[in-house]
C-alpha cells in the first residue's frame, strides 16, 4: 500500500537534490542561502505577475459589469489594487534588506501571508461571481481563473510552499461553486479545473526541480568565482614576485645552458651506440632509456628557449633561403617518427625564396609537426606551404588527431597548458605551442587555429613576403631516408675539450667508419699537423674550448687560412647561436672580401646541442655530398 501511494504521489513530489554543501558553508547556512534565492526569484517575477493580474481583474469587472455590477465588484477590485501595491512594496523591501539570510524567517512568513491573501482574493471571485444561468459571465470568469492559475503557478513554482498555498485557494472555491450550481455543462468545467490543478501541480514540481538545480549551480559558481578571485590575487602576487626574479632566472638559465646540454648530448649518443650493440632481450630497456633521455632533453631545450624569449635575449637573424629546403629537412626528420606510429606525413611546398630566420622558423614548424604527430593516433598529417593572394606565404600543419575543445582554444598558447588531449596522451609539457606563439610574435607573423574535438586541428602561419616574391627553381623532392649514411673514407678533425662529449662523438663517428683526428683545442701544433697531414674533409668542433683557448669558430677560420681552402665545418654548441654569430661578425668585420677570403671565411654550420645522431649524420652528409658518393649503412 505504501509503495502504491508513493508511486501515485511521486510525480507531485520534488526530487531529492543530493548536492554537496560548499566548503565555506554549514548545511544550515546552505539551506538558508537556497531559500533566499528561491524567495528572491519569486519576488523578481512578482511585479510583472501582480500588474498583469490587476489588469486582467479590471478587464473582467469592466466586461461583466452588467452581470456582477455593484459595490462588491468595486471593493474587490480596490482590494486587488491595494494588494498589488503592497506586493510591489514587499518585493522592494526584500531586495533592499542588507542581509536577507539573517531575517529570512520573517520574509518567509511575510511572503506566505502575501500569497495567502492573493489566493483568497482570486478564490473569492471564483465563488462569489460564478452566477447561475449566465454562461457568458461564467466563461469569462473561468478564463480569468485559468489564466491567473497558470501564470501565478509558474511564478510560485520556484518556491513550492507558496505554490501549495496559492493554488488550492484559487481553484477550490470555483470548483465547489460549479458543483453547487449542479449543471451538466458546468460539471465538465469543474472537471477541467480539477485536471488543470493536477497538471499545474505536476509541472510546477518539475519546474521547481529545474529552479533548485539552477540555484545550486549558481551558489557553486559564486563560490568558485570567489575562489577564483582569491587565486587570481595570489597569482598576481606571484607574478610580481616572478617579474622581480626574472633577471636572476635568465642569468641562471644562461649559465646552465652549456652545463645542461653537454651531458644530454653525450647521453643521447651513448644510448644510440648502446642500442646497436645490446642483445634483442635488452632492446626494450634501451628504448625506454632513450625515450626518457629524449623527454629530458626536450624539456631542457624548451625551458631554455622559453627563458630566452621571455627575457628578450633572442636576436632575429634573417637570411634568404628556399622554403622547400626547410620543408625537405623537416620531412626527413619527422617521416620516421610518423611511420613508427603508422601515420602518413604528406609535405607540399611552394618552392619560393623567402627572407626569414631559418632557425626560428624551423622551430615553429618543428613544434607544430611534433605536436601533430604526438596527438594523432591514425590518419594523415599535412605540412603545406603556399603563396596567398595577399603576397604572403601560408604554412599550415593539419592533422586528424584528437582536436582541441572550444573551451581550450583560448588557453592553448599559454605556458604549461596541455588541455584534455595532452593529459590523455601523457606526453608533452605544455610549452611547445607557447614557444610557437612567442616566436611568431617576435617575427611579426600571424598564427591561427581551427580545430574540432575528435576531428583534428589546423595551425596556420601567415608570413608576409611583400610584392617582390622570388620563385625558386622547382626540383623533384626526393623521398626522405631514415637510414644512417656511412662516412667511410672521410677524414674528420674533431676539436672538443669535454672528455665525455669527445669520447661519445668519437665512438659515434667511428661507428660510421669515419677516420677521426682528435684535438682538445686549437694551437700552432694542430695547425702544423693539419697542413702537413692528409687533407681534411670536415671540421667538427665545439664553440667553447676551455678558458684561455680560442673558440671553435676562431679555430675553423685559422685552420682554413693555414690550409688555404674552405674546409666544410660544423660548430656543435650549447651556447646560443647569436653568440656565435656575434663573434663571426667581429672576426670577419675588417677583412678584405676578395673571392678567396670570402670562401675561407664562409660561415660554418651551427648546430644547437642536444642534437640526435640522425641529425648529426644528415648534416655531415649535407656538407660532404659534393665529394665521393656516400652509401647508406642502416
């Protein structure tokens, strides 16, 4: 029986709202806050409902004056007017109360009294003005009661005590009077009012559930906003502290740059050599070690470049180059990575000469392509370069990966923001796109993003070229190879003062069958040996070769001068490339630029540590490819 009764009454009972009480409130305070919101919501609608009710009642008196005329109708309408004014005054007083929660018991009682009087005034009309044998007046009165019941029911639904007080007082008198008159047509009208009461009860309870959930959420939102304000204030204080410390931080990273990159470079090379020598059973361990080393290396590299961007210490060094060469280099670098994840990498280029900073533009595209591969599990990644109608070069990176949600797009270029896709993939540090954004700002490029969650993303870089666009001769793009090229028969002079780096690179170069001549620094003895020994095919050197010693750049220029030929050279260094460039400008500033001198002082290739063995092999091959043909060995 109880179950049956519960099943019958359940549509007319509000749902239980199991909402957690905010941490800053007790349960009693929370319930009072909910009550304040419910009564406030009812009173906010009070003005429109009361004025509408007054207008409808006045219209009823005017239309049915001949049937209900007399002093009773005038008094009733005057009472409605006075009650409406009192209701407006009550609502105004409520919202002007400084602390409503403290006097909520008073407002709860007063609001129920106002609702009670309002219901009695309408119920009185339904009983007193329901005249027998007067269908026209009955129809107008029933329309008035129905309209007021529906309109007021919606208003009072936000606070159910008001609804249960008002609705019976409005409908029951009319139903009773219709049953007393005892006419067949009016019996159907009484059934309609009963049905209306049931429907209003059901929908009002459901509306109350919606209102209550909305109130819960508003309270939670207000609490979260308050917490957000506190957190923002704390963040601003932290920002001020960070700005005060930015100079010391920049100095620290500048000092740590060399010391961090050097061991990472050696570690990466040793792990690569180890991978080719361990048995198959140990391969997974070496792969995990290589992955961990790569993550640390990537993090160090991103933090260092980010610190330099924040401090404004990066200098832009524009030079003319074919964009096709840059995309071919990136294709060769990322094709093996994409193939390892069974993803297709498609590259198409505009084959045009542009003037830009090669290293910075390369980092922008490299970060975008790396992100695309990281967050794509299947499909294709497209890297395209094309000339737009506004004389700009558009470089786009499109993927079919996880995509970025609309609510995450506004934060995607912020430092350490990874988004849901980043957390799900458990890769990355949230720095790559912030670096991209800072570099594009530095270079004056425009970056845009289009993305759909679960469908993929398109990053687009807009590089202004002006009206003088230099087309490059188109050449057939060779399919990038992931194989290491043998250096057999090539003599390399390697200058490095760090024993760890020296031993790792010597082992690496010898594994490629190169003949290595080793030196810790440049001196007259090395110059003499270089002149008298067999010709050298390549000079590979660090930039810093110890205190009191010439730099690697100075060593290259002096060896070339001693030998009398332009020996291809690579500077592998952990110091910023702009430092190397500054010294190069100083070394060549006052030289007489004859054809011979220009050849001997040609700028060496600068590689930033840490660098992978594939990149080392590729760049050596690039400088030596004019000689005897080199063969792939793996």
